[in-house]
C-alpha cells in the first residue's frame, strides 16, 4: 500500500498536490490495520506454527539457483511491521502539520511512502537477496529525504555523505550475500539456517563480519557512524522516521534475523559486542556537548542502537531484549524527535538549545509528552526504557563484566545528557530573541505526540510474563536465562542509582547555573572533542578521504601523462606523417604528369643499366 502511495504521488504530478498527502497517510494506516489483523491471526496459532510464507513469482533463475520474490511473516517480522507502519503512520500525521506550507509537500509524502515501503520489503523478504532489495530502497529513500531541502548546501552535502558512507556498509552486505551463496548454494533464510552447521568456521566468520559491516553502515555504528548527525539537515519528521522506525533499525534486524550464522561463530559475535560497546559510549559522549537539540537526539540514537547491537551480540540470551529495546526506543525516540520538531516550530525553526529556556510554559503539551520520552530513555522505574535497557545491562554483565560495565556507564551518561537537554530547553530563564514568540503546535502535531508519549510509558508491558521472549523464541531460539551474583531487583537498584548520579551532575552543572546564549570557548579537551564528534570526521578524512583523493590525483596524473600521452603521441606521429605524405597528393595535374614522366625515366634508366 505505501508503494502504491509512492507511485501515485511521484508519478501523478501536481494534480495530486491537494489530496495526495492525505492519501499517503491513509495508505500507511491501511498497512498498519492489515499488520494488526495478521498479528492477531498468528497469535491464535500454536507457537511452532507462527510462520506464513508466500511465493509471488520467480525473480532470478540461473542454473540450479532460483531466487523467488518470496515473503516471510513470522514473529520477528510481525513486530517490525507494526512498528514501521504504526509509528510511521503517526509521523505521516505529524507531517501534515509540520510540512503544511512547504511547496513540495506532495513529493515529500511520496518519499515518506517510499521509505516505509522499502523498509517493509526489507523485513518481509524471505531471502537475503530480497532483503538487499529493501536495504537499497531504504538507502535511496533516506538520500532523497535527508537532502529534501537541497537548496541548502548543508542538506545536499549531508544527503551525499549518508549515501556514500552507507555504500561502504552495502558493499559488505553485497559481499556477504555473495559469500552466503558460494557457501550454501542458496540465499533463503530457511536454506541457510538448515545448512549453517555444516559450513566451515572461516566461512561463517567471514559472513558474520560482512553482515556486521553492513549493519554498521545502516545503523550508524562505529566506524561508519559519521553520517547520522549530519542527517539532521533533513525535515524533522524524516529524522524521526530514520531513528525510530526504519533505517537505523535495519542493522539490528539483520543481525537478529541471521542468528543462525552468529550462533556458530564466536569471533563474529565478539565483533558485534565490541562494536555495540564502543558505539553506545561514543554516541553518549557526543550527546553531552552538542547544543543542537536534534544532534543531541541523534547522538542518543547512536548510543541506544549500540545497546541493541550489544544485546544481539550476546546471542540467544540477548536477541529478544535487542528487539524489545528496539521497540521501546521506537516509541520514545519518535516522541522526542517529533517533540523537538514541535519546539522548533514554536521558536522560528531555531535548533540551538541555548536559545530556549522555560518553554514548558509556552508549550505545555510538547513539554509533558517530551518528558515522558525523557523518563523512558533514562530508564526511570516503570517507564518502557527501564525494562528494556536494564535487561540488556543485566544480560551483558552476566556474560562479560567489561561489556556490562560499558552499558552501565552509558546509562549514567544518558541520564546526564538527556537531563541537560531538558533543563536547557524547558527550564531556566527565557533566552529567545524578542521577536520570537514560542507557541504550541497544532493538533496534527500534538496528537501523535500524545500517542507516542503513552507508548513511551506503557511499552514495558511487552515484558510481562516474558511475553516478548516467548513470542520470539521460534525465530531466535529458546531464551537462556543468565544468572547474576546479585538479585535482579538489586541490580535494577544499582542501575537506577547510576542514572540518578548522571541526572544530579546535570542539575549541578546546568540546572543551577545560567545558560549563556553562546557556547563558551574556554572548555576542556574532552568537551572540544565531543563537540567535534570525537574527531570522527577528521579520522575519516585522514584514513579514507585524504588517501583516496591523493590516489585519484596520482592516477589522474598517470592517465594524463602515460595513457593520454601515448595515445596523443601516436596520433601526433600519424598526423605528422600524414602532413608529409599529403604533399605528394596536391591535386595538380602537372605535378602528377611530372611525377609520371620521372617515374618512366627511372624505369628506362634501370632497363638500360641492366642491359649494359
């Protein structure tokens, strides 16, 4: 249905301007309705029968290898379908208000529908090749939406940066799929899963690391994370869709879906854990120093996806919790990104938190709904993030104290930077310009905020009775309970205390002081590094961009001097020879007669010499 919407709006032209955005929104909610009906249907089945496959047509047929355009609906894909279409639908509603006065609104909604459609293909495909199709569709849609306001050079550059960095991850995906086919002779999930235990350790490790590289690109994990903060140049609904329901969740899905590969290669799983630990701390540190409200949330997304990747690397004990946190994160991060957009809407599109302060009075609905997301992400007891993040930290500690310590420290840092955001935005003194008049957003924008705020509070119910663990067991395996030296209740208390320390530090350093309208320059090295995203862009320039540019310069010089020189030299030689030889072909009859006479004289002279 979103594919139909994309075709209708993008091919229908200006005649769809008036009613196209509404139709696009309705089609996404239509998909959500179908998703709910399908979800209810498989819930009524026995646990071992919750899988529906459908073959549409044969896509590729060469030799003995066949790839069908096949769909797979099972517990894992069902949860993603509900998240993509449910949260995506709310973002569409929000966009009706946010993009109301944009001259290219119809095209924007066409791209949104394309984004949702590509993500649905990605999670419903029954084959790695089909997943790759959706994978590339998501990359295309993100490029179009991040650079939607391409009249801004920064937006055009951000779209290009996201596209190029993701090509690195996509290269890993393409090689991974190729290695899967070379190893197993098939690329279907069922075929690979059945044959995985017969593959060599080297092949499994190679596949695992290539899929991890792919996940790093799409999910903005270290070392392919540099595109995510720049992607905030796109309209805010795009940021919400990318961070909550579509693109950055794709890498987590790929790892969890490929659990039959990662369960058999400890090397690749260790790589997943290392990437998750580095990224969850990396993103958290960046979030501590940014003043752009959307970039703080982007650093937060990087960090929270790191938690999910870490959980996926923990194996059977962590797969379900990775998906659980992915769902709760989808609720509260969409809530906060849309809340940030509402804040910008009410302050003349200003993104600098240093120009906010005391907005809770002017924008009470935005403040209260944002506060629900804030309490969820820091892990306040009872809110959705408390249940999902604590389970990841607990499981990580049981398997690796180092990974557990990284996750616990990340929780404390999350408490700091999110409290800093709340204090700078909604508390303190008024810091906006006299000509700025903060005001609440229209209902098309606040109603989705209310719904997402409620989900941010109630999302933890998915863990009641270990429901989500049991529901995903047919896909990811039976959950293996990890045992800690202390009780889960005591561990949760420790995690809450760590978060409280982060909150308290934020209050002491931000809440009790006046926030200057301009960021101070006399700061520590750590703060400067965090402001510059821990020099990730500089590292990319030093390791990739610079060497590539220099290599291209050398090749260009070699091409100009050697290749072009040889070709042009040969051409010049032939041209010179032609210039000389064409003097004999001047077109004058008298010259030809003289040449003919001279030639005859030579022949006669030669005959005379021979006869003598």
